[in-house]
C-alpha cells in the first residue's frame, strides 16, 4: 500500500543548491514513502499495531519455574524455553539484563535454577561456569528479594531469607504514610499476591526437587540482605527493624488480624483480576496471582486459575526450537505512536487506515473505576491503558499519546470524538501532581522513604513525577492549543526546570535515557513556544555535543549506572530519531547536526522500509529491568524524517479538534449543567 501522493519538498533556507543536497532530498522522499508502506503493512485487521516487547532471560527462566510449579511443564515446551536461555549465556558464564550488558546476578541465578529444572546437570560445563559467575557476583545471598521468595516457595531456601510481606499491610488506612496505595501500581500488583503467599508459606512441589546450595558464596552469610546500615538512624534500619519484628510476629501462633487481612488481600486480588487480561496485565503480577490462587486452594484447572494461566500463556512467542516470553503487550502504545508517525508523514486525516485505528482506540478508552481514584476522588475516568484490556490501570503517557493521535484524524463521528477527548483531557489534568509534574499511573505517589523497605529492591516502589511523562502531557496540551501562560503548563515547566541536569539534558525514566528524556522535553516545549529559552538551548547544545561522528545518536543503558555515560553509545535508529526530534524542536532545520542525523537515518533504512536495531532502548525499572520495543526502530525514525520534511516546507499539521483552556472549561461546565 503506498502513500500515493508525495508532499512537495522545498530546499530549506541556508542550504546550497548542490547535487548532494538534491540527492538527499530525493532519498528522503523515498525513505518516508517506504517507511509509510512498511508501517501500513504491519497494521492488524482490527485496526491496531502491535510490536514484540522483548526483555531479558529472567522471564524465560521464571516461566520454566512457573510451569513446574503449576504442573504444566510439558517436556517440549520446557526444552524450547531452555534453548532460548542457554543460547544467551555469556562467555563469562552469566546472563545479562540488556543487549551488550554485563552479567547480572539475579538473571544468572534464575537461569541456573531454570536449566536445572529443565534437566541440565550441575556438572555440565555451562552450569559450572554459571555457578562460578554467581559466586563472582556476590552469591545467592546477594540476590534480590523476589529471587529468594520464589526459591522459598519450593523449599530451596528458608523463609528467613525473604523480606516480610505480611498481609496486615492491607489494613493500613489510605491516609497513613505507609499503605498499599502509597506504593506504585505495579508494586501493588506484584506485592499483594505475595502477602497471601507469605501468610500461607506454601511449599510447591517441583519434579525432582531443587537444590541451590552450590550458589552460596558464603553459606554463613545467608542473611546478607538484612545487614544493618552503617548509619544508625536511617530509613533502611527503620524498615529492617520492622522486618525483624514481623518475622518474630510470624512465629506467634495467635495473629488476631491475620484472617481479616487475608480476606482483604484475597478480595483485592479477585476484584483486580476482573476487567483485565490477567492481574495488571503484566508479568510478574500475573505469575504471582496464579501462585496466590494455588496457595488459596484453587487448582490449576479451576476456571479462575485456568483463565489466568491462559492469559499468561499469551505472552509466549514460539519460533523454531525456542520459546521466548514477553512481559506484557503494548497495542495501545504502539497504535498511538504509529498513527502520529503516519499523520506526520502525510497520510490524509480521513484515510481509512487512520479512521479504523481511531475507532479501535476509541473503543479502548477506559470508562470504569481504577486504583488511581483513591487519590483523585470525584474525577471521572477517561484514560487509556497500555495493553488490550487493563481497566484498573490507565496511564498518563498512553493517554497523552492517544489524544495526540486522535486529534489529527478527521473522524466521522465528531460528537464521539469530542466526548472522548474531553474525558481524556479531564483525566490527564486531574493526574497532575502537586509538584507540577506527572507520574505514570498514580497521583502524588512520591514517598521516597518507602524505597528503603526490604522488598523494594526492584527500584520501582513509587511512581513520582518524571520529565518524560510530564513532557508528553505538555506536548499534548500544547497541540490542543494550551499556551505557556496557562497555570497548568506553568507548573509543569517549573517542575521540568527543577528536574533538568546541570549539563542541560533531562533524565529518561521510561526510555534510554537522557537522549529520550531531552528529546521529549524539547518537543513538548516547542508546542508551547518556549524552546528559545536559555534552558532549552543548553539542552540542544548538549544534544549536538553527544551526537556520534556517523550522524546518529546512541546511549547505552550503562548511563543509568554511570551518569558520565550520558548520551554515549553506538548509534541506534530509535535514539537517532529522538535526537533529531530534539534538535528540530529548536527550529533550525539548516543546522549541520540536523542534516547529519537525517542522512544517518536515510542511509540506515533497509530496503523494505524498516530499520534494524539490536539494542534495548526502553526502560521498565532503571537498573533492574529493560525493554526492547520492536516498533520503536520504525515509527520514531519515520516520524523524525517526516517532521524534518514538514518543517523545511513550512507545512502546518492538520488538527481535527482543538480544545483550548477556555473552550475546555465551557465544555466541562455544559457537561455539569447538562
């Protein structure tokens, strides 16, 4: 399918009329056309886009463990999962958590356990190397709390090695500083099933049992994770003291609040399984929920458990003699970004592809209650989730991107589109935090001290405001006509200024890393005409300074561990697109850095219109979990190239609907009066 009509491309001011520029111009047209055709070819018949979401081998390792626990470890299935794990072992014997990264302790421990369950001998050469690498990385005693908890479920380690996760936390009131809604949404999904498991302490049987004694570097130091902080008075020591108190409480036979707490945890679990495709529609919450149902007496074939098992199995991707597992699926996210890229590339606003995609997104708008309502009482729903169905957890980033995608579609049902937009904007505004920024799923979820709880070592205990999500909302509001002088935007910009680093860039919470964060903020501030400000120019100068000699941009995940590596790494398609988008926000299309980035993307495009990319450029939990969105390398470069072309010819974007502040307030008032 072809775009059909090509936009006229004019030479930008300041460029010479030489053959090299004219050749690049022609190649740019072709690159955009082929990029459009390729993206159109990926659309599902229902109207959405969905790319693979790849992560590290901890998922396949956990999945082998999980299949053994639920009694569904079919030999062929396990063998294919094990093949995938074995082939990703590094030369030093370990496994990493991102492409090109070093061995990581928890990934290596989990791979060792999984391959033992798959039948590999501990005396095999690859497992001997894995065991040595575990010792070099600190031993099993240095692994995180979730690794140890899963091992406790099968009796491989004692429960004293596991942080206390008592169900009594369910009884803490919402106004109290520590309660389940002070935790991030994904932590609730992970932890609440674990409270059921911690209370019951089941010992699930796995064929042949499992021993991990060989993985301890120093068996006498099994409680290493619970060592006191050297500073006497610290939040870590405070929570370690509470942890020890709860463990003493566990040994007491009389627990007056236990049954009440368990009933609340169980009810929360059952409620949240509804209106979603599995608990929180994400690993590991879904796996933990299945384990919790087993602990509550449900068999794997019980209709409720079987439904959860079926939803979890949809994350499998079988290919040849391997099976890999996705942590979740991203259809709403992929669809919104693909639409914005195609719209920028010149697809007519009434094109059937966009109409169909918009109709699919409108059906996915969430109109029911969710966890976010606890801290925003009285606000009507109206957001979008990341997945096909996850009604309890709409998120700010998806909602903003969906609203931007829908704005440029000439949808036949104007009334429906306007209502969806109004509800979406209302929800977005309600989710603005007191500091002026936005988090992903929760409102004012920023109690930093909670990150010192012993089971908070997944580095995502809270959901505070971040620059990248805040920028997305500002960009959305700017596109809808909101000016920089509006109080909502002013508060957001104040947050962004406070969050900017001294060198000029912004940290990327959900994408790798400073290139992602900086690009998003500059694009957002462009929509509200602030990029001429000094703080934006510093960010643009930083982008120019970190651009690679090949014209591309790249940043290693290592920048999360070492800030000195900001913006440093091999050029990738997605990060080059982000860098180019950030540069273009400054409005200087004749900047040599812009031309170099455009040339890089054009030259790196493959013959079918796609781009290649091995690196992980998405972030789950910094320093813990990373992602490779397989469509990032295609729709972001297409958008960036089309954006460049449109800017050089002075083309304005089509907007089917603008809802400026005054109009928005009138619409809201008429809704209330109606």
